[in-house]
């Protein structure tokens, strides 16, 4: 049985790029991948874990309550073991395996931003799993989340208004959208800090965690790629190195510095950034 490589990291932090690199480097990251290189099989399992904690993708801290309550944590683990060993795991592996993913005989793993907060439960199942932690400057993450939030709000509001006339004789069964965590830059940065706090707390007791700074991957890809390959047990591949270098856009490193408003915002939130090793 091969223990998995698990990519953790805040949303919009470069985990998709790292997952693609792992795939090209011989780590099977799933046959059921979305465009963000996340396995649908593991997304559903992580969402189920979050639901049991009363958590949401944008409010990860609630996972601590589930993890700290042993009876619930044990039941959640048992359910996950059943799903992992079931025939439904073929969605991920593309193979009919007697014991599902517990019979994986080649290098594999998965990526999901929910992995960090839920990691203690996954570690109960695979104690020897390898962890790759991707981090990115908080202002760039916040700006990306905020931009996506504004786009989604326009779509959600338009859809909601379309049905407004109906609400004169029937109530809406769903909100305009679930939560406004990234509706402002300030709240988006607070989200980044919350997840970074959770991830930092989770991994501090684990050994042999590979941490990757997204900015280092963009500006010094050869160095970081060799670190990744050493971690996963792959020899340096110069041809693949050149191919992966073409996937990297170095201009996205510290992109906030190219925007005056974001640069001011970074200065205003310097203390938050410094908590996680970043400067304004």
C-alpha cells in the first residue's frame, strides 16, 4: 500500500499549480479532476467532514471543534474508511481495487484547500502520509478572493432578482449566496489569516512537512522543483523542468506591489502579514 501525498494550503495560494506539477512528476492526483485540479471524490469527503463540524469552506476554524471531540471524530473516521475502501473510490483511481484506495500500489495523492483544517482526521487514516504545504502572501490571496467574490455577487444578485416577483406569494428557500467572507478585502484577509492559523496549528506537531512558498516557486522554479522531486523521490528531469518552467508566470509573485491601493492595504495590515512570515 502506498501512503498518499496530500497538498494543503489556503484557497488561491498556488495549490493547483503544485498539484499539476506533482501529476507531471509521476504522482497520480486523481482521474476525476476539476479544472482546479481537485478530485471530486475527495472534495465530497472533505465537504462531509466540514458539515459534521458545522463549518464552511470560508470558515474553517469550526473544524477544531470536531477534531477535539473524540466520539464524533472517531465516527467520521469510520465513515471515511468505508468510503475510501468502497467501489465508489474508482471515481478517483480509475481502477477496481478490492480495498479501494487502501490497495493503491503506485504514488498518488490529492489536493483540496479543505485538507489543512481536516488534516488530523486524514492523518488518523494514513499516519505516514506526506504533506506539502503551499503558502502565498496574504494580500495577493485576499485580492484574488475579493475579485472572485465580486464576480460571483453580480451573478448571484442577478439570479436572485430574476425571481424576486415570486416572493410575493412564496418564500425563498435559499439565500442570495451563502456568506460574504471575501466581499471586502479586509474580510478576505481575515479569512486568509484564519486558515493560516489553523494550518499552522495542525502541522506544528508533524514531521517531514514540505513547505513551499508560491513566490519562490514562481521566481526560482528550478530550486523549488528539485525540492519537490527530492521529497517525492524523483530524480531531476531537465526536460520536465523546462516544461514546467513554461507553466510558471513569475509576474504573479507579490502582484499586489503593482497596485497602489493593495500596497497601502498591505502596509495597513503589516502586523497580520508578519505573523506568517510575510512583509508589506
